[in-house]
């Protein structure tokens, strides 16, 4: 009788183990290539949000196996709080910062009154400038171009770079600051200017396995940094990884 009960338990538990998924928390701007790579790898569940929000959730114990952020500083915070395996941290991609407008908009000059004129009475869509990486980079770029003071009171700050993209795509704001990869996911917007690469810190996408994660999480991170993962990321417009100093 006990043997039969034991076999029944094994039969019940095995399907559960076979369908266990790696849980990935990823920056919103990574959605398209990570969705494709997760489907190719198999048994991966991905949740997307702004990197600052993800870092807070993981720091508070949210059940992620792998974290993919668009800002290395947030990753360093998680390492320092022992939420991640420090030896697993790896750069997976980089990006560039652009100004977008509606698809019928003309090019915009970043200097002088170019941006202010193009905004008219509207606002500039950006990620939260104190929490969302794209917003942090946007503030750095505007500051470098001496445009932060005249434009800081005209921002529409939102909780992710995709939310900033959507404001412009829906016509709710005339301009937005996003990554170059975001501009390619909808034909409702176009790039109207590119910020000089020396006007903002390098945009590094960094991944790491959480403490006590499913062993397959490391395999998926290796997949992202390998040839197949890099090809998919770069086909989506991402730039090659910037190696950690």
C-alpha cells in the first residue's frame, strides 16, 4: 500500500517538475528580443518593467531567477545587498539614446531652441529621471546640452521607457526620449534626433542570477551572451555589450 502511494506521489510531482519555469525580470526595452529568445530556449517566464522597479522588487525578495537591467548601477546595488550571485554578472548588450516624434515629424535640432520649439505647448515624454534608466540617461544628456533647466519643468515622466514611447505613439506628447531600439517597435514614431554618445553615460544592459536561483537561469544567461542570443539582440537594434571595466 505504501509503495503504491509513493508511486502515485511521484507521478503527480514529476509533471510539475518537468514544467518548472525560469522566472526572468527584465527591463521593458528588452521585450521583443527576450521574448523571442525565451521561446527558443523554452521553459522561461518573463516579466517586464522599469529597471528601478525591478531592482526594488528583487531587493525585497521577489521570486526571480534571473535579472536583466538597463543600468549597471542598479545591478551593483543588488550585488551589494546579496540579492544576486556576484560572479554571474554579465553585460549582454548596449544601446543609444534618441529623440522621437510622430511619424510625420521633421528632424529636430538638439541645440538652442530646437527642442523647445518642436515641443510647442506640449511636454517631453521621459522615464522617471530619478529611477528609470532611460530617464536618468535623458537627464544626463539634456544637462550636457544645457537643456535641462529650460525643459525640466516641461517633462511628462513615466515609469518605463515603453510608457514614454507610447505617449508619443498615441499623440499625447509631441516628443519623447527613448532608446533607439524602442523607436523600431512601432511605425507611429520616428527618430528626429540622436543624442551625442558623449552626452550620457554608456547604456549597459546587464544580467545576473539571483541567490538560490534555478540552475537553468545561468544556462539562459549564457544563451543570451552566446552567438545566438547576441544575433537576436543585434537584429533588434541593440549594440554589442560594453565590457565591465
